[in-house]
């Protein structure tokens, strides 16, 4: 019987070959590079697939890095992994609220939208995927700002902040007060602050180190979203779903 330590060593040898092959690699190539029997490599790959460390493209296709390994190596914080993991949560938000849901990540002083699920409504807003918008103009950006350390936030507030509409907050004192409210409730609302006809709400997603690495948000036309008196309920729902994604990043099941 192969010893546990030897099995681990062999498994890492297999993983090294897969990681070094961004376009995927075959069972035969892995066996050749590692100098292990094909039967042993095949069993290891089956186990690694079960653990989501590798994935096979096609029934007998090439092996490549799986989502589980990406999460393990990068804390699940790459935009690609976050977009994939968040998809069911975005769909759930759209199903419950009937408006578009997005995932965004911080990119310097901007909020970068990396994924969007669009609601089936006769009046829709545009797909923001790929747009990088100033933090102070959108709900996810306010969420990110609310988690910053005082020194970093102070440097940000010393800039000439962008004003897109009359409702956009650019006064440092007013923005600081707004961020205190975001910290207290755990979510941020914006009302016609990036464009005159869109309202939005966002909640943070944290990595295992407690850093806000993403934000889930919902936005819709200001004339219908949110319905009167619904802001607290929607905000709490968003916090609950963001917490689910946070839990997945912190306790990914291997």
C-alpha cells in the first residue's frame, strides 16, 4: 500500500503539471512528466476532480485547474472565480426582486462591474459589466469605502470627487456621515447618484481575511425601485445573500 505521505507527494506532482499547463494537459502527458503509472494518475485525477481541484474538459478531454484550486490558491478573490460563485446568488436576487443584480470588485478608486444578471422586464437599464465607476457615485463603491482604513479613506476624500448628478455626494463631511450609516446597517443605497434615473443598493462580500473583495448589488429605474417602504427589507435580504457568498469563500467545501 502506498503511504499517505507518498500519496500526497504524488498528488502534488500531478497538480504541478496541471497548473503549469494553462491550456490543459492529458492523462498521458501527466503520467509522462511525473513518471507515474497511468492507472495511478487516473485515480488521483478522479479524486482531484471530486475535490474540484482539477476539471476535465469533455468526457475524455484535457485536464485543467478547477475552481476549488483557484479558491484555495487565491482566496476565491479573482474576478473570474467571484463571478462564477456569485452567479446563483445574483439569479436569486433577480428572482426575488425583479431587477438587475450585479457583482462588482474594487479597482483602485473605482468600482468595476464584473457580472450582471438581467431581469426580464419591459423597461431595463443597461448592462454595466466592464464599467469602472467612481466609488462615491454608486452603491457598491460606498460599500467599499465604508470598509477602508481611516488613512486610506482620508486620502480618497482629499481628491476632487466626481459629481455625475446633483445627488452625487462630493462633500467629505457628508460622505463620512453617509459611510457611518452604511457601516451601521451593512448595506448602502444610492438614489439617482450616478444617473438621474437609477437607484441601487449594495452589500459587501468578504474574503477569509475579512477584506471586502466584492459587492452584490441590485439596481433599477428610480420610478419603480425600490417600492415605498421596502428599502430596509431589500437591504437586509442583500446582506443575507452576500453573507452566504462570504461563507462560501471562507469555508469552501473540499
